[in-house]
C-alpha cells in the first residue's frame, strides 16, 4: 500500500486536497469538503484512495500516528515502486520524497547498498544509494530519494519513486516499510 504523508506546521489547505479527495474510495460528505474545519479531522484520520492502494492523511510534525506497513520477511529480490500524480500537489512548491523505513533485529543481507530512484514527469531521474547496515535499528528512519519543484511543465504528470536491490543475490530480512512521504520544503 502506498502511503502519502503531508506535514503541516499551521492549519492551511494541504496540498491540492480537492484533487486528492476526488480519488477517495468513500466520498466525504459535501459539507465536509467545503469547510476546512470539518475536513481536517477526516484528513488526520486518513482517507483511502484508489481502491485502498494509497492513503492520504495529514501528519502533524512530531506526532506518532499508527499506520499500516509492509514487513520484509525473507527475499533476495527487493523492489518497492510507487507512482503519484503531481496534480495533487501545490503548484510552484519545492517537495522532498523520502522512504520511511525501519530495520528490526534480527536483520540480515544488507551488505549491498539499496538503490533509491525518483523519476520526474519531465523524464529527469534522481538516484542515490544507501548502505542499510549503517542505519540505526528498531527506529523509524527517513531515507531521502530526491527533491523536485512543481511547475507548469508537469502539473498533470506523475512522479515515480522506488527502492530496489536485485543484483547482490543476498537473502534479506528485517525491513519494515512504513511508506513514502512527499513533503513540502520550507526553503
């Protein structure tokens, strides 16, 4: 399940929430979407989108929300891929994409770096590698994939983000993927 997070420091309309909510699995009552005071409690709880393949919610910085996650039991081929419509984001805003993960003990097979990739609607690709063995254990970590600025060139495009390690041949275990955060930057 793809997870989309939004962090806000003060109440304001999150991202392009109207475009996001049009994909809600269960439509919100009309009086909710027209009034932010009624909408915010719904968004803090979360709204499932696109047949429960995504969940959108507002997360207040430093809160500890309970969410669903994927736990890696035992694989040699790791590939996590997600896609997000840029029309759901605020125009002319700088965003960062991060994977939210945790390694739990016992974990093994992380000797080969994991590849992280962000593909923008323009075709531009941002890639990096992370040595997972250097991450702390039993705590949520944010691994940045890349930054991008929304602009008219890709107002209706998609970004694709992924993490993968398919060449090392090592059996891996102990990874929990909480989700992906697409977060506005205050720069």
